[in-house]
C-alpha cells in the first residue's frame, strides 16, 4: 500500500475537561474516499480539526506526507456583515491566487456566476460551492469537508455530493468527509469510519453496516447505508 | 438691532494664514491619527473586537501612571503596557469565561487601577481629565513629529500585510490551513492597535479613543464595496469628524474630544439614513 497522505497516531484530545478523542489512529491514503460518521458530540469535527492542525492533540501526533496538498471546506464561516467581501475577493485571499485560476475553480464548482456577489448574501448551496472552489485553488490531493451538506435540502445535498464525487474521480484526489447523517454516505465511499470518542469500527460501507459495533453504537438507528444518488431528471447545459 | 451670532464672526476671521497655532497643531495631529484609525478600526470591527479595543484603551491609563512614575515618554509606556495587556487578554480568552464577561471585568478594572496608580504617585498632581478625555489642543510640534513617524511606520506595515491580515480576519481556520503565520499576524494586529491607542490617548483620551476607531469604520460601510475602500473611507470619515469636532469645539467653546466623537456619531447617523433611502 502507498504511503498515507495524512495520518493520526494514537491521538487524545480533551476540551473543557471532557475527553473528546481517545486513542484515535487513522491513515488516509491517496484517492481514498472516507466518510466519517458518529452521533452528536462524537468528536467528528474535533478529529478533523486535529488532522488539519487547527486543534492540538494532548497526546499522540499527526503526520503529513510531504506531497500532501490540502483543500479544506469548513462548515460555515462567520463573517461580519460589515465586511464588504465579494466571492472573488474572498478567493483572492488565498496566497498567490491569479484571476484566471480563481475563475477556473469557480467554473468547476458551478459558481462562476457568483463571482461578484457579496459573500454574506449567498444561499447555503451557493456558499458550499464557493467554499469548495476555494479549496480547489490549492490543487488538493486531499479534500477535507466538514458536514458540507448540513444546510442543504435533499436535492441540494445529492447534487453537492455528486459534484464532490465527480471532482474526486476527475482529479484522483482523496476525500475525507464528515457526514451529518448516520445513514447517508457518499456513493463513492471506499471506507466508513464510525467515531464515538474512539473509532468503533471502520471499513467498506457494506462491512460496517453488518458490524456489531455499528449496531451497538446507533442501536435502533443502525440501518443499512443509503447512498447519495444523482437523479438525472434535469439536463446539464 | 440683534447681536450677530459669535460663530459668524469667527468663521470669517479664521483663515489658513491666521489660524491659531494650537488649532493648527490639533488639526495636524488629529488628521495623522485619522489616517491610522480608519484601517485599524475596520479590522477591529470586522474581527468583532470593539470591546477588546476599549479594554486596551482603558489599560492605557496604567501606562500613563508608569510613564509618570518612571519619567518615560507617555506614548511608549502606553504602547508597552498595551502590548502586555493585549497578550494577557488573549491568553485569558482561552478560559471558560464568555468573551464579553471577561472584557466587562478587565476593562473597568484596568481603568480603576490606572486611576489609583496615578493618584498614588508621590508628589505629582496630574490632570486626570486630560488623560481620560484627551487634550488635543495641548499637542506640540514635537508630538506631531513623533506621531507622523509612528503613523508612517504603521501604515507601511499595514499596507505590506493587508491581504494577510484580511485573510486571518475573514476565516482564521482557512488561513491556518493555507499556511499563513496566523499567530504572528494576530500579534502584529495587537501591536498596531496598542500603537494607535498610544497615539490617540493624549489627543482623544482613554475613554473616547475606541469611538474614533469604531464609529468611522461602521459609518464607512454604507459607501464601499471592498475592504480596502472601507479602510480608506473610514480614514476620510475620521478626518471629517476630527475637523468638524475641532470647529464645533472652537466655535461653541465645548470640550474637544466629545465634540469629535459627537461629530463622528452624526456622520454615522447620516450614513444610516442615506443607506436606508
């Protein structure tokens, strides 16, 4: 197996006296599409933040391959309404972004028409496409997304996941996505990780849904995974 | 025959040739300060740090006490204390207290300790009002020279790091992942804030300096489309507030710093009305 791009080695994180992550180890390899699931407060976002270097681990460490190029899509930005910022000038804050590169990335995520719109006036779906375009500026080989579909309706969720899947396919970039829904993971998912302070179980979606640890964690909620499917009920221009 | 209003006389009498020296100095000092309060005020507003600026300004009084005690230049002592206080504040923000509670405790405490320290100084009778509300009319040529150098340096630093400071302000997490030196940039911003407060304390006073940072920035928003435009517009609005406040203060013989703040608040009100229509 190839060397992992990003890996966590026995990390422990406690926040406000509560142990959020306990002895978590995982490795993300090039091209893998990993869905991270777990109940509320399971430490999914904390794990992501620790992997990204936004949160320090109290024990253990995170290692990055020299070839790692990260693209991070946060849950939501909290931008002051008094800050006049268009989509374009937001993307220009990425170090060394050229106008044509920005336009290209916005085009890929279908957000080119939003370039001159104020960031604070975007809808949930538009926002996610802009954040995704910003993540693409770095030409990432690992995309990290924190509940990207949280603020979207079912149709919006499906088309966003379809877009992420298409990006992964065309660029070969790996994906680590926190899923806000226990039962719905990206169709292309190669590995599901169940987190509840520690990693309860992981593997291919078909294996995990038969895993007793998955059933124990989610009880009656532990159903088979549904996969996001793109419904071709409309024409792409 | 009714007596003519006093200000009609004064406005016709004062020209650039015979403007009183103290008024000219105040105008130059205030204008230099306005250049800096524009962009820094915007950054503070965007980062939701208005109260942080306030606490920092209140702590400046401790710097004044230190300067008087050790016979140091006030500006540098205030800057030094401001920088130390800012770093302590940042460290405390990691605690479990809500941010506004923390600032609500530290801000009046710093002010009170400053007043106590100044009163305890042996053998000095200090005009406290001058530091609380500033005394822009007492500014000297030497002060203006120091101020001009300080403002020039600060503006150069701001221009050089503007995009990076903006990136950290817009989305700190993204800036960390992008590899910006976030901790250093935040420290830089604190030092610049301490600097503008130190520069402004003598002129506008510890109680009112944040008004000159926050109000013009909030006013500028109605007229601009980019962050850089807003920074420039805020400086312009600061400048108009300083000039308007000085003029009102001179004509009606009212305290200068409150007149400047009132002028800024009037501009803010007008901007809201324009924006609504």
